[in-house]
């Protein structure tokens, strides 16, 4: 991983809340890039919930290639998706 990527990770880690994260992402990314990130995150959440590829495609408009790519990273990636999915699930359980 490049030094620039590590610095970007540190910058993201320094953000205090979702509002700051969205402000940073909006400045960093184009509108289309942000939409793509959001779409992939939505696909990851649906895959984690056990939703079929067909249903995900119908609900989100994502291509089977995008769904498959997200699924590969979800299953065999660096566990970034899993880390955040699990953290958010724990936070939702604590709010109940």
C-alpha cells in the first residue's frame, strides 16, 4: 500500500462522526464516485443480509459483475466490509 493511501486512511480515521465523513468524502470524490461507493456499500449490506444477486440487482440496479465483485471482497478481501458491517450491527443491537 502506498504512503498516500496510508495517509488517506489516517485522514478517514481522524473523522469524528458520519457528518464529518460525508463532508470529507464529498470534497474528496466526484458526485459519481460517491454514488458508486454508496451503491457498493448498499450491495455489501444486502449480501450480508443474505439477499440474492437477482434481488439485489432488482432493488439497486447494480450489475451482476458489481455484485460479484463486492461479494468477492466481502468474502475474501481484507475484512474491511466485515469490520464495518459487524460494528454497525453491534451498534444497532446496543440501541435496542
